[in-house]
C-alpha cells in the first residue's frame, strides 16, 4: 500500500513541479528564518551563562545620583575589591579587572622586532580564573597570574605572536613579550579562544598587580578616575538584596561624605550584564536589550505560524485538484481512513523535503549572520540540537498543516467529487483566507515601510551638513610629541597634501576622541558648573575644519599653560551672552581659566543621536595627539606618502590611518545593524507574504475557473480578466496598508526620538512602501492570473 | 433476485419547493440480467444508477440488495456492500492519471487486503483477458479513449463483482470502439453471468441488453 502511496506522491509532486517547489521552499524559508532568529536570540540571551558559577556571580555597579540626573556606571573604584574581601567574609570570592584596553607589544623573534597593537588586553587579579571558567590549554590557572610580570594568551594570540601551530604551544610557554616597549612579560598560560557570547572579551590577561604597581595612585584612590570592574561570587542566588543593603551603610567607611551621599553600590547578576541597557557596554562589547530579544522572539513565532498557515493553505488548495482521485478511490473501495493516511503520508513527504532544505537554509542564514555581524564577533553555529528542533517543528507542521487538508479532502462524497461539484467554500472559507493574507501583508508593509524610514534616517546621517568639513581628511596618531614638527614639515612638502592640523580630536566626537570638563564663570561656585566638551586644537584647527567664526579670531599660538578659548554658540546660550559680548570674557574649567577669543557657529560636536552640547576649543600644547591631514585628489599616492613619512619619523610604533568619514560612519553602527536587520526581515516577510498570496490566488483562480471560461467565450479580453484578479488583491493590500501605516508611524516616531537630529515623517514614505508591496504582489500573482486568463475556455467548461 | 427497488423517491428542496429527481421507481433485477436505462438528458438516469450503486441516497422507499435492506443500513455497511458486489464504469473512464494501466488495475485490490502475489496474478489475468498486456506500463494519457474504457471495464471487473453499473460507458467513444465495449459487456453477461445495468442514449447499444427501462422526469414509463 505504502509503495502505491509513494508512487502517487512522487508522481504528483513531479507533475506539479512549480507548486511543489513553492510549498517546499516557502515552508523552509519560514522554518529556517524562525530558527535563525531563535538561535540568535538564545545566543544573545545566554552571555556568560556557560560559566559554572554564572548564577552566583554579580557585577558591582555604581549609581551616582546628581541633582539633575542619575548616572549608572559599570565601573567601580579600584580599592573596592580589596575592601569587600576584607570586610565581608560571607562573599565567596571577589575579583577585579581593569580594561579591556589597548596596549602595544613587541616581540623579538630572533631576527627582527615585531610590534603589535592589541585592543583587548584585560588586567585581572588572581581570583579571576577561579570565578570564570576558561579552558586552559597550558599553564595553571591557580598560579599563572601570581607573578606580576606574566601574561596569559588566547590560542589565536599565541599563534599570531609566535607563529606556532596547535601542537607547538609548549614552545610559547616561558617566552617573553615586551609591553609598551619596556616591560618584559613572561607567557605563563594559554587558554582556548573565548566563545563569542561572553562579556569577557579579552585576548590577553595581565596580572592586576602589574597595573597596580604601574599606577599606585589610581589603585588606592576611592574617588577620581577609576575603571575597575568588580565581580563578587555569593554562596547562593537570592542573597544579593541583603548584601546591597549592607553595602549601603558600609560604604561611608571609605567614601568621602559628599560621595557617600551620591553613590550607591548595587549588584547586577552576571547573566543580565549583556541585556540590561542602563550601564552601557564595556569597552569593545555591546549590549543587546531584553526588549529587542522579546520582540525578535515574537517575530520568529509569527514567521513560523504564518509559514505553516500558508503551507496548509497551499496544500489544501492543491488537494482540491485531487477531488477526482478521492472519488475514484472511494468508489473502488477506499475507506476514509485509507485516504486520510494517504494524504497525510504524501504531505509529510513534502514537509520532510522542506525540513531537509531548512537545515541547509538555516546553515546559510547563520553563516550570513556571522559575516554580517562580524563587528560584534557573532559566532552562531548549527548544532545537532537545532536540527532536532527543526524536526520537532516539522512534526508540528504535519499535525497542523498536513492533517487538516487530508481530513477535509477525505470527507468528499464520491459522486460529488467525481462530478467536480466540490466548492472551494467547502475547504475553508475564502474570507478566512483573505484575512490571513491581509494580516500577512500588514506585517510585510510594517517591515517594508520601516526599512524605508530607517534607510532615510541613515541617509540623513550622511547627507545632513555637520557644520564642518570632513571630506578627504585622514587621521594618524602622533606617538612622539618631539618629532611632531618634523612629521608635519615633511608631509606638507608633499604636493598631494594640502593642509594639516594637530588636535585632540575632530569636531565631532568619534572613536571615543572626546574630553569632558565642567565650566562656570570664575565668580560662580564649583557646584554650579555645567558639562562641556573640550577640544585641544592648534592655530589652524578652525580654518582647517571650516568652522565659521561669528566673532573674534582664531588662536595664534599653543601654550603650555593655555590662556585662550574658542567656544560654540550653545555654550553662550547657557551664559546668556551674544557672540560679541563673549569676546574678552573669562571662564573657568576644571583644567584652569582662560579668555574667550572667538565664538564659532554651532557644529555637530556629537553624532546625530545627540544634541549639540557646549564645546570649548583651547590653545593647549598638550593632548594634540592626533594629526589630521587633508589630502588631494590622488588618494592612494598621498596615503602611501603619509605611511612612509610616518614610519620614518616614528620608528618603533604601530602605524594607524583612518578616514574621518569612516569614523563618523562608525558612530551609526547600531543604526546600520538595525537597517540590515530590517532589510533581512523585510525580504523574509515579502517572500512569505507572496507565497501566501500565491496560495490565495490559486484558490481564487480555481474557484472562478468556470466564470473565467464563460467570460472569455462571451468576449472578455485577457487584460479584462487579469484585472478581475488584480482588483481582489489590490483591495486586500490597501486594507493591509491602512492597518500597517499608523502602526509604523507610531513605532518609527518612537525610534526617531532616539535622535536629536532626524528626518520628518511624511506621507510619501508610507505610500512608496505601500506601492512597492503592491507591485511585488502584482508581479507574484500575474503568473497565475495570466495563466487562467490565457487558458482555453473550453477546458474550463468541459468538466461538466 | 439480485436487487429490488420499491416506491423509491428522491428529491431536492430549493426555495421551499420539492424538485423530484426520482419519482416512485419500482424495479426488480434478477441475477444475470443485462438492462439498459434510456431517457432524455436530465431524466434521472445517472441518479437512478447512483442510487442502485449506493453512491447516493434516496428519500423514500425501500431498496433490497441480496437480502440486505439498503435503506436501513449504516453508511459504513452500505459502502462495504457495494465494494464487494458492485463494479462501476464511467463515461469519462475516471482512471488515475498518475498510475500506469497495471497500477490502475491493482488499485481496488489494495483496498481489499489481497496478498501481493494474489494481486499480481489477478492483474496479470485481467491484462491477459482484455488483451492489453503490451499496454501495462503506459499511463492513461498515452491510450486512446477506447483503450482507456477497456481498462475502466477491466478495473471494474477485477474485484469479481456480481453487478456492473455503467453510466454512458460509450458516451466518449466512436462507433467502432462502442461496439467493442458492447460486445465485451455481452460476453461478460453471457459467459460469466455478470449482471449489467447500463445507461445509454443509443438504441443500438440498448439492443445488446435483455431489457430496457425508460425514464422521463424521474419517472419510469
Ligand atoms: N444534487 C442535485 N441537486 C439538484 N439537482 C440535481 C442534483 N443531482 C441531479 N440533479 C438534477 O436532477 C436531474 C437528473 O439528473 P441526472 O440523473 O444526472 O440526469 P441524466 O443522467 O438522466 O441526464 C437533472 O435535472 C439534474 O439537474
Ligand atoms: Mg447522466
């Protein structure tokens, strides 16, 4: 019997190649997209959960209550760890880290000195390896970090620095690496590369003791600048609240009274670190907020449900073509159960095909995600468990999508089935189908319009004037201040380089090149000081970036003790001065006092997410550690020249060159990811939605087969018949648009509020999304409706 | 006696009005008869055949088939009854397009729990008897109408039914093909004693039968 079923199933599949393909591909797009999203969500929600103590580890965070706002910090004073260890015996372990930060390393491989810059160096105390589980390839986690002049490398680093393969790691142990050109560190351990979903994203570990020895003042200072990250391990979960309240009364022992009032120490579960937004991301890391994960989970479920519903729909539509077979089989002795079994079996074969394709599709999607999200070190993998889950989904699909059409179909009365009197209303109302497709197109249009809006905002970032010029400007670091003049002179001799300026950073704060301070009038008390950004620039800075002077002048010199400020309009607003009034006035900042000699028109000193803030440019001879170079049209020549001059001037350092525009673009990384995400989701939604539409059209076409035949016999043109179908789904998509548009309006407004500078929403953005969907839908349906319109009417009418 | 219809009525109700499809039909069929049903289009011939074949129900009257009273039987028993004793031949053949001739013949046997070897033998026997061994691996679309109907008759016979119901079996065939099918029916009736009830429009075909029933507006005349 089953042989017979397989035969029929196989031949039916082959006979309806197109619709079989649509079925199989449609379902597998749905399953693999849903799975890919769920795997992504799981990956993002399980950061650091692989540590055996994960549930008992807490990060100590600081809440800093200022009069106007509360600041949430993920860093704590350096001495906190030691104090906790001494005063709270109930805490199992306390550990402290500093970083990750960038460091420069030198290797002597016998022939030459090689210099590397490593951005993710973490200083950790000896408790660190006891709390977090790393896979140690070589070295003893208990002792590897005891000697302060030691260093632990990840496998990748060991390979990169010592050019060895896996088997030869032994050779690396005990070798020396020079830190920042002067401190020799002995390799004391090698650990396996870290998984991508870890907040501990370092590439090397150096003992915290080394950092303490180098920075004795910082290490003992409870206030002032600090960058320590403190973790505690509690004996059990659920003890954090009581510890928090003990800390509240304990901290006055170490903090200054005014800080004791402002600052409170809280405990954040390690497993929340990656998903809670308040504390921001640690250097080199990123945060994936809980609500994005929830939303994605819902989207994934929607995608799956819609794909299954579409599949069931298409299958039911196609099954009705088999009513004749049902009739024959019943007349020849087939019982209803036989037919149910046969059709379930057949549909299950199709589902099985989809599942196999889903595994391949999922693998592809995960690879794409890893490639596209390289910036966040995404490492998604297809596991055996995922394949198992796909098959569970398949089983679910069989129950939901294969049983239904089989039951419907098998119930046909043989006579009616044989005389083709089966109405399509008998296999599920056309209204239900229409609403389902309309609902899908609500989602399609949500994504399409949202994608359009996000892309327009992205475009706005690029095209909106920033108030300074950024084109053809590259930046290099200046590692050695004494050689600055030589560097500058040599470069400017070159014809491809037209202008240069030395500064602490470009006008817009990019790559973290931002210095903060607080400013006030000399007569005001320090508490009344307001936040401002400072930029150190040479006399050429204002002219180089094309900043517009509203009053006063540029600097004439840089001084060891600065005495001149150029400020922006926003700073003046808080003081109530006009540009002219401001000239000659003195203001006081944390670093000292100086006279305002110029006022510049506001430029975007922050990326477009944030407002323009008060900004002070000062004529200081320090902190000018960036060289900005304007290059001519022939980029490649100029860049080669810069590298040559740089490497000749600053021997022994690592050369870096960046285009200012690239760095500015990097400030919109998250938005770029969102844009990518929306584009992918739009494509998935469109393809699934179109499959739903194909299902609906095949219903409409077969339902109206006879009507079309009669119309044609009576002289209707192909175009007129095509129009009959187009009318049906056009109204469907318009309905969907009417529902989707206000939703997108609401949510995109919410999103745009993240940006101080943003596009205005207008009707055409929505309409173009709607039109685009309509066109895609039109093309999708045209195939089937044209086929029906072109068909010989005799065929449609003969079956009576 | 094979079957007996007593005062059979069948109607549909549209707009509160009863439209009779069959009106007071009385009919007795003996085993071994060859009956032709005639009448203008829409007179209820197919309806009558479907009622006899138990594919369709009726609203009033009694129907006895081999000592079973069909009107009191449950759906399930009814279908068991017709599966065992009745073979159907259709005007448009109704072969399964996805199956070969051989597979089409085998199909009804699959629902009757014959063993594989038995099925093979029965199919081979039928192919032989109808002279279509050479066509056994062809699909219906590769056969002429006459050949398809031959397969249709063979399929109806393979389950060894007592009664064959044929609704315009030659309606789609040319006169030569029609004649072959009619001669086949005659032979089955004479040599194998199979009872046959056929619907036909042609006097010539009707002449092969032993008795003619005329219908007009659902009534026997
Ligand atoms: N289910 C039904 N509902 C309404 N009318 C029907 C139904 N089945 C058949 N009829 C009508 O009953 C009449 C007899 O049909 P039928 O038995 O097919 O005629 P014949 O086979 O003699 O041409 C026709 O007028 C047909 O339209
Ligand atoms: Mg008829």
